[in-house]
C-alpha cells in the first residue's frame, strides 16, 4: 500500500458538480471530460464521475476528510455554496476538529483540522 491518493465522488450532473467543486476547493480541474473530472488538491486527486442511476440518498459508510486551516470558516463557506449541514464542527480529541457536509449531489464531504498530521 502506498497510501491514499484519490477520492472520487459520483454525481448526477458532472457539469454542475465541476462548477461546485471548483468553487468549494477554489481551483479548476486539470482534466475535464464527460466521463471524469479530476482536480489536484495539494497532490491528492479529487475525482468526479457521472452516476449511472443518479440519487442524493447515498450511504455514509466511508468519509474522506480534507484538511483545512480553519474548520468553521470552511464549513460556513461550503454551506454558503449550497452544501447541506451534516455534522457541525466538533472536537474529537486534543486540538483535532472534524465536520461533514453533504454536497448538492448527496455526497458526504469531510473536513478536518489536525495540527498533529504530517506527511
């Protein structure tokens, strides 16, 4: 195992999702095709793929947490962009804070502030 490299979100409308994720992550995709959109987020891949059977009712069994400097500010910004509240920022131990929102396509997007994390 080499470690986590890619997180892919299935979306009902890849064009709208590309626009939303571009705003959410404040970047543009490096690869943009109807079958896959790829963003480079500090060396990690965030991918979007169209769903065969679009739904916003998705299972929350796995959550990828994206590191942030200010969790409340980022959480509030994503809500302002149209994300839905899922788990408000809370302390999970020490100085570590986590939160989750649902993107407009039903995917759970995790946020984490972890000053102890090092690559």
